[in-house]
C-alpha cells in the first residue's frame, strides 16, 4: 500500500511489463453512419505507421 500523501508529494515512476500502453477513446457513431468507413478512418488516423 502506498499512502496518498506519497502519491501527491513524490514523483511516481510506473514500470510496465508491456511495450505499448492501452488507451480508451470514446467515439459516437449515430444511426445511418457508415460504421466501416468510420472504423477505417479511425484506424488510418491513429495507426503508428505513416500514412
């Protein structure tokens, strides 16, 4: 257990076993929108490879 006072007053270094971080991105797609086109646009925009 880490006291809250330590978290607020000291630097915290996070070590992870995985090379990539996960993120959550909320999106809204309304009825009638092209889901596949939206998914492809999202993948193209947020892929790590240059487009």
